[in-house]
């Protein structure tokens, strides 16, 4: 779900036209599935709404959306990219031509010290031909740039009609290193250094801007949307795992592995230690998150207070940018041959114009965002009186909680995607 909301880059003026999480909730279900020892005994299936209540054009649109979501989940949620942007926003002149057939996404991997080019494919019965097309797009981009980089080709297969009850979603991945890596190639991500390793986001304005863009839709939902139960939730600053703050700021981990947060909650809830006293004692090890419940589904999303404050400045800047160009064709779900390419070319042109206008304002805004992240000062009215709450997962019926260094997510057992899973 976090992958769905953050794929590419915040699309500022036209995000109101796209529901990123709703299609996943509507068309997918999680079911128990017999698996080898050590594997997760659950799989994603398409449900009856997708099979029997959805027209062909919606199937095609959902395939595109699902492919981007799965590529984001793999590269950011699992492989450690801090964020992705649409290719025309990457800042490389050779890759911004909206008329070229190029890959979908771009990211810079901090540990591998390489840019990543990412192409996402998804549809029913995805096969070798589709993956070859995706590889051709990656090769087109590779031919335009002279620096070492990594290609990542992601293919998500939906089942054929008649196999919907038996076949779950499958993801295929092909990756290759093009040119010599500055660090000699990384086959697996190294453990973070024990001293915390990387500088704070306010000391790296470009990294802060990347993370804020990645999470701007979540910020807008929390600050201006019809979210329920808006609250401030304290967690341990170190996050899951024994190694302290991770260089992989995007990597998500279950909160039950977060010993610091378990200790914080135990002292407040079981031992009755006032939170304010605990916060003063452990000021450098407590991090507060702004969290809200997304209406109609069992999903809670949150951002660290510092990132929330930085996003407020980025949002204000983007709202001041004019965007007169139509960002989608009048009939966005045409299924005639070639319509997808035509629609994507129009979208690329409009997005590129918007990004050029945004870049003119970023010099000043970067400084404002870094200061807001450091001070955690949220503009008046954007917290809407949210109370500070210290509580365990059992307070909401046994939610499944997870977090990164800057984001929080919890899923309730009643979420529409969960009924098939015990």
C-alpha cells in the first residue's frame, strides 16, 4: 500500500484524479497458501469484483497501476532505493524527451552508488514478448547515457480467465549492471554501520527532497483529507533491528522487532511512567509520528513529525505552480491500439512542463524544508488538534504495524484485502 502511494513522484496537481490504494483494495485479496518452510504462507489473488464485475478497460488500467506498485515495492520497499521518480523528472537531459519510448522510473541507490533505470510490466498472461519489450525500453535509455547504472525489469503476472481461483499473482524480475560500479557491484545490501552511518536528512537537502516527494500524497491525506483518528504516535528513533538507524531509509520493518518501541510502550502503559518525563529522559531516542486512519479501509499511515513539517513547505510551493496543460487525454481509458502510447506521451509532456516550473523554486524551498525537518515545527492548523497517544497494537483489534526511519503503516484485520487470510 505504501508502494502504491509513492511510485514515481508526487504528481502534484493531478493526484486528486487518481485513487492509488482503492484499486488494490477493490481487486485483490490475501489468502492462505501452502508454501515451503520459511516462506510466507499467504499469496495475493484477484477477487470476484475483478473477475466478474470489471470491464476490459478497467482491467488494463489496473494492470498498469499494479505493475508500477509492484516495481516500487521491490526497488524501494525491498532493495533500498530511497525513492523513485518518473524518468522525465530525473534531471538527465538525454532521458527527458517525452516522445521517446523509455522506462517508467528512475532512482539513485545510496549504498550501491548507482542510478537505477526501472521498467514495470503487468497484465494477464504476461509473457516473454512483454518482457522483451520492457528490456528494449531499458536498452533505449542505456544507449542515451554514458554513466554506469543498473537496469531493473519487473513483470507482474495476473492469472488467465479460468485460473483465477488457482493462480496467484507472480512477479518476475531481471536486473543487470551496465558499466563498472563505483563500489565494485553490490550483490546484497551491506549491514549499516553501528554508529548510525548516514547524516540526518536536514544535512542532506537533496535526500530530504527525495523522501518528501515520495511521501507527499500521504502528507496531503493526513493534513487535508478526511482521515479519521488523527494522532501523534511516539516510536523509538532507532527502528527495527539491532543496528540502529539504517542507511536504507526506505526499507520497511515490522514494529514487533523494534525493541526500543516495545520498551517505550511498556514503560508508559504497564509501568505508568508519564510520557513527557520519558521523552525528556530519552529525548534523542524518541521520534513522534503523525498518524491517521484512511476512511473506508483498515489502513493507518503516518510520517515522522520532521518529515511532515518538511512536506508542508514542499506542498505549499507546489500549490503555487500553475498547471494549465491537460495532464490526461479526455478519454483516458480508450482501448484502441496505440492509445496507451498516445496517453503516456501526453502525460510525459505535461509532467515535464510542471517539473521545469518546480525546479525554478527549489533553491529556496530546500533550505526551508531542511529547517522545518530539524525544528519539527508544523504550520498552524495542519495537525488539527491531534492528540499524542501511546498505545500498543492491541488497542485497534490487533493491527499489523510496520515502519521505516520516517514513515509508519498499520493494517487492521478488517481491511478488505485481509479476509482470505487468517
